[in-house]
């Protein structure tokens, strides 16, 4: 049963509200003072200043709630990949949106990876790529994108850009093409095959070397050869933080020490992002110079932050382990629901029909805000936030 259909009884007439578990994060991008997260329960926006969350779901315009990835174009629109549904473009003003489906030449609705340049948007689908030319603001247009074959395979899991080149991670290796040659045949593509580990899930350049995260480890390309760098885990994402390479796996976050991988964070992780910013610091203390008293001088110094999307929990700023957890139900599948006289709602979740994996979610209103309590075998008194 869809919970938002029940909650429509509690809101003002004509208003709909969807409540989802948004703690399973599949991708993170930085946008000003916020982190924008793709989740299996909509788009999750985390304000780094206030440490608060906001969610965007189908009732705010998304074509679907299972989000695989997000990118921002040069018009500051957010391109949201809604798996098995299509693409939603959210305008910068937060008021307008546009949905793109297979009627706009999407070769498949199984959209999963995205990259943007100043002139095009590149989206991976279940059957090749889809290219949208950024001539004018796409939120105000009704133009369609164009299908594109990718070599060595149309099954794509990752996309990155470097200079004028586009790199596609596929189930048969890496395909590389110049942006202005993307619609050409295989003769204008470079293909890197026989990569140790199998299907390529993620890509990154670290110290001018191409690294690939596969479904069973890591590999890097040196002088046209691929070298197996181990881990024996699916590698979902990479990030460079303080000139060090990190990767996200089911076993946690690992750091490359130059020879092998060291685990630095033990939680299951699918997404990493490095946020670059500048902060004021003291450049010189108050002092005397040429018989004059000079004040303390301040300057803007660059600083990086590494943020981790912890699968099923929330987000963490590395190296701290302080978890920021979005509020929501225990999961998005309900076995049964009940509504009390005071308007609060109780819902049960049974996983694989076992009592050992049984949870209860309780939605209530407090001071004009909706809040959740979660009850399970490890927490008989309830736990605020998604579990």
C-alpha cells in the first residue's frame, strides 16, 4: 500500500505528501552550501550550515522516486535520473519541472549515470547513451535528445569527462570518444577492454592516471596496460580528497596508500563527494612594523571536505563518524497500515516474512511538523529517523 495515499487524508484538500525512506544514497553532488543526494526514496537535500534535510519526491514533480544519479547543467537545473521512469529536470527556482520519457527518444528508461558539459548532457540507459544539446534553457524547451551507440558496449554504468573527451564505463570495458565525434561510428572511438575485474561501475582520473572500479575490484591504466589493484569488491564510486584516492564499497571506504588499500570507514557505502571551498584563516597576527601597529590579517584559504553516503543510514563528513540521518519510515514497503483518531499513522514492515526482521514505523505530528518513530527488535522504545 502506498503510504502517501493515506496521508492525503491528513493534509489540506488538494495537497499531497509522500513520505519515504531516503537513507539509501546512490550518488551525491555539491550545490552551493548543500549536498544533493540521489536515494531510493527521492532526492535528499542536506544543508551543511543548518545540518537539516529536505526531500523532493513525486508529489513535488519527480517522475519517479528511485533516483540513480543527479547532475547540474550550466543553467543551474538539476537533472534527476528516475530509474525505470525517465528523467526529471528541476529548475533552479524550485517551482518548475520537466519530465522526459521514451517519447523524447530515450532508448531505455533504465537511466543510471549522467555527466554534463557546457554544451551537452550525457545519460546512460539500458541500451546506449542519450545526448541532449544545451542550446537554450531546457526547462523552457520541448526539444528531444538523440540516441547514441557506445563502444565497446551499450550497457553503461559510469560516465566521466576530461577536457574534450568522454569516458564510458561498460560491461565490456571503457569507451572513449571526443565530444564532437560522439555520434560517429566505432572508427572514431578508443576502446579499453580486458580490464581486470569485469564490468566497469565507476571511473576517475587520479594524478593523470585513469582508474576503473569494477564489479570485483580496482584497476588502473599505465602506458596502455591495465593493472589489477585488488579489493575484490564492487567499487561504486571514487573521490580524491587531500591528494589521496578513496573508493566506496559494500565493506566501507578505502584509501589508496600508494601500494594497496587501507579501510578507513567501516559502513556500507555507495557514494562519495569532495566539496571544495574557502575559509578565512589568520595570515599574520597583530604586529609592529616601521613604528606602526598593523592589525591581524585574514585571508581565504582553500579547503576540501569529503562526504560519505552511508547505505541505509545517512551522510557523514569524513573523518568524523557523526551520522546525519534523514527522517522517514523504516523502509518503503508496508505490510499493513492503521490510522489513529489523532491522525497519527502506524505501519508494519515484514522482510521475507520473518519475525526477526519485523519493524514498525509511526508517523505523528508535533508542533506542525511530521516526525517518525521506528520500533524493532533492537529498539523497543523507538528510534527517531529512518532505520
